[in-house]
C-alpha cells in the first residue's frame, strides 16, 4: 500500500479503502484495487473536464479567486474530487485549476 501511495497510484483515502478490502478478505492489495477500481485517475483530459465543469458551475468562486482570494480553490478541488469519486490526484487538480485561472 505504501508503495502504491509513493508511486501516486493511490491517495491516502483510496489506500484506506484498499486496506479495508484486504482485511475483509477480498484478496491482496492489487486485487482489491483492481476489483474496486480504486486507482488514481491519471487521465489529464478527464480531470481537466471536471475542473472546467466545476469552474463553470461556480462563477462566484472564480471571481473571488481573481480578486485575490486564493484559498477558495479548495471548494473547486472538493467538487472535482466528488465528481471523480475521490480518485483524482489533488496536486494535479490544483495545478490544472491554477492554469485555468491564470
């Protein structure tokens, strides 16, 4: 599990779900990750689309960001994580948000 986190294949949240599956007797870590579809989303296109959708749905947050309040990106990250069921890499999401908002 630690190796998968280090390789960026699992987030801490997804790793906990994988460990729960192993403890429930669903197989080894790799089997549980595959069966439950827990691996981190690496598709930049899918993450970029989720970010664009979240930004479009929250023009007020975009306005606050552009006014200098950089902390509001947490709400956008949260929406992207919800859309991707927690499978997006938060660092990658933040990077794409920063690129989109300039």
